[in-house]
C-alpha cells in the first residue's frame, strides 16, 4: 500500500509538472516555492474544509497528501485551520480515523478545528455526544483543551474565532449565548488590533452564489448558509474592520471574477473591510468552479495587506488564477 501511494503521488506530480509547462498559469505554478510571496510575512497559515473522513477516504489517504505538502513547505506554517465537516457522520471511529491521519505528520505549529454539520450527526443523532467528540478530538489533534465547541485563540498575536452550531441540523443554530460571546470576542479582538479571522463552517446566507450553489431542489432564499441566525452574525462581524470570515459547506470550487460569468459566484467576496472566503471541499471533486479536489487557501498576513492564494495541496501546485490581494484599512 505504501509503495502504491508513493507511485500515485509521483505520477500526480509528473502530470501536474507537464500541465504547468503547457498551460501555465491556467493549470498553476508547480515550480514556485511553498512559501509566502514576500519575506516580511507576519502570519502564514493554510485552510482546508470538508474532509468527510470515512473508511473509504481514510484508505485513500488524501489528507496525507496535504499534510506532507505542508510539512515540506519552504516556510513553516504557523497554523493549519480545518473549517468543518471533518467527519462524514460524527461517528467516534471517524474521529479516530482523522486523528490517525495526522500520525507521523507535523504540518504546522498549530492545528485548529471548526465543527461542521456532518460532525454533529452522531450515533444517537443527539447533539450532546457530538459536542463531546468534537471537543475531545480537537484536543487530541490540536493539543489544546477547549471549553465549548465555539472558542477563540491567538496565533502569533492574531485573533481566530471559531463558531459552531448547537444542534444536529443541516443549517447552523447559533444560540443567543454564543452570539453574546461573539460580540465580546470581536470587541476584544478589535482592541488588540490587526485582522480578525472568523472561522464558521457555514457561509453567510445568500453569499457565494447561494442558494443556487447549494444545489438542492425547491430552495428557499437562505438555504445553504448559516440559517436563521445569519443576519445576526453578519451584523456583529460587519461592525469591525479587517474581518476575514472563512467557511466551507457548499463545496464550491475556486472561482474568480472572470469565472463568475459562468459560475455565478466568486470564492472571495468583499463588502468594505469585511471579507468572506469560501473553501472548496478538500476530499471530493467539486461540481462548480475549478473542478478539482485536494485544494484550499493559504493566507499571508502583512502589516498592510492579506494575500489569499489557492493551492492544490495534493499536487503541490499554486493556482495563480486564484490570488486575492486585500488591503487592510
């Protein structure tokens, strides 16, 4: 099995190298260093979403491709952020498989997990067990105890706030207690200064082409997003400057302004100094936008800007069509 995996990785690298030479930059830049574009980068982190760990995906070891790519980066990552749907059904054995997938890898200084809707669907279809598993394995994988499924932390002095659903439905439920907590954490982060990174598996309602990109029949206007509390979350976040909300959930591939004429959405949306970044599914080939799996975004934080770069972690390729330079205010 190990020899077969090495063969697949080698074959993928060869194919992507050929594509790089015949269609660069469309296929991406295979030759560029896995490092920030500029030397004065203050914070460097990677993001993945929708791993959906099962026995099948564990056997494929797709996550291992990314972890190896990150571990071999030319500049070490300050953090790896996983934005939810880490398991396919919240079963403890799937959490164990996810933990096992990290064994032998050291991809970043910090590993930070967010909860997704699939992570709340446990054996008894009850939420209490889902919260227990998430907190337990967030600590086992990330090495840090958390009091709640929603939490905040600092990485090199920059604030990361992780939201969570408090029910086992497909849309999120953000309780009044969590909203109150969010207001406090955002205020504290603003006093601290610098960009604020808010990680929520679900995007804001009607962003990134929703509800059309949710892809269900008989869709309501708010389908595919946070749900009933979306407007309240959005109102809190937009009170502050330099907020970057990172989400997944809808399995959209990379799409830029040029692509949007065809896809109907962009992966990075800005409204003033509020920026919404939606990640593709890492595990599954996505039906819209850049058709690929094994992808996510790297973030580079500087004194005056944040650079967001699309990367194929499974093949070690920068997608040069999907780079956003966002000035800080």
